[in-house]
C-alpha cells in the first residue's frame, strides 16, 4: 500500500466515524441546540475528511452535506 493510499484509507475511516456520530445526533431531538450543534460539527468533520480523501461529499454523504448546508451557522459563536 502506498503512502497516499494509507492516508486516504485513514481519512475515509475518520469520515465514517464522524458520519456515524452525525447520524446519531441528527436522529435526536433537533429542537435541542446541543444536538443540532453536535450534529453540525460531526457532519462538518465528515465532509472535511471526505474532501481531503479526494471524494465528493455531495454524492458520498449526501444527508450530512445537506444537514451542514441547512444549519450553516457559525460554530465558533455557538461554542463561546
């Protein structure tokens, strides 16, 4: 396995882990801001890793991409 293949492999594993976290928090009560923020952060992390691995999140993890677009708010403001 080449170094690039190993990097892509690890990014995809990370994407799947974050995607599973997104699915968990997105399935919870979305009127609770904590759940919305956690789902958004997890979807953003999954999208970032997907892009870093060279794949298109719009076609690979569509629901996470749509969620991030729907709740596109300033995460730094929410954390403060």
